[in-house]
């Protein structure tokens, strides 16, 4: 167990979550059409505020007041392609945290090009599954300050401040469309209030994973699981975190 893992405890997670609830950061999400609704609901349950403007002529002005930005490439459109550089510039000029979700980047030269543009942003956080992160691995030379968040049965977070593995979650989280995309938005919400992106990502995935465990205990299948996940995320408290984190 590394030094970061040893220092990552219930009090740390609770502190970051309390700041999200207190400050209610707005997270600007350029995200895929499949995941918009669930992403917005998860952010609200988490204590954050979603905004979803995607038109290239307004996206910069809407994102300028946000606490953090999410770029999700899941259903990238011609308008989205033009919006991405504008969001990158808002993040660069304003020093805003930005999370990239490189959905299916391994399948599309367009997505790979947009991901490469994003990786030139200092301090970026990239949240993807193992296949997506493996496809991007050679490009991380462009982003020595990036935090890499690889989600799966065990989530691994690697960044400038250390490495941490998160073992919370439930298989039903892979059976509902958009839940992975929503996790990227929760990482962005924590990044809006916590300057260490490794700690922010670890907090978001711990809270989300524990909420998934609780939801699975209450549900009969994927449909009711999605409903219970929102409730469980909204109802997380320090006592629950302490019990589940051990």
C-alpha cells in the first residue's frame, strides 16, 4: 500500500463531499446524448449543478462560469467537434479543471484527434475504461501532468500526487447505459472543489461505488437499480462511508 492509499480514509472522502454539497459547483458537460439525463441526475444527487450547452457559439460563455468542465466524446457531432477547442481554451484561460471521457477513442480517428488536442491541456484528468486508456497510452507523453483514471472492477487512479486503487462498486453498474459517463461528471464535480485531482477522482469513485453497492442491495434488476443509485448517492453520509470503507 502506497503513502497516498494509506492517507485516503473516510474523513478525507467526507471532507471533499462536504465541499461539493456546500459550494454546489456547476459542472459544464459536453456529453453524449445517451448519457445527458443520467449525468444531470447524478450531479444533482451529488450536490452539484449540471449545465449542458453544446452550441459552438455559446458553449464558451456558458462554461466560463462553471466550476469544472467535462468533455465526453460518446456521440460527438460536427457542432461538438467545433465546441471542444472552445472548451479547452476556457479551461486553459480560466485555470478550470477539465475531465476528458474518451468514449470508444480506439474506434475513431476523429475521437483520437480530439483526445490528443485535449491532452495538451495542463492538469487534465482522463477517465476511461481499460481499452480506451490503453489506446491513449502512447499519447500520454503529450500530458505529463495528466491524471489517468482507469475504471473497471478495480478503479486505478494515477497522477502527480500518487496512485490509488478503488475497489467499490457493483456489476449492475455496467448494465445501465450512461453510468460510466456519469462517473466522469462526478470526478469533475470533486475536481471543482479539491485541487488534488488524484484525491478528487478517488473521492468521486469511492462515493459512486459505495452508492452502487447500496443500490444493488435495494433493487430487483437494472431498471430499479438506476433509481436506487440516485437515491443512494443523494443519501450518502459519513456514517455510511465509514461502514463501507472499513
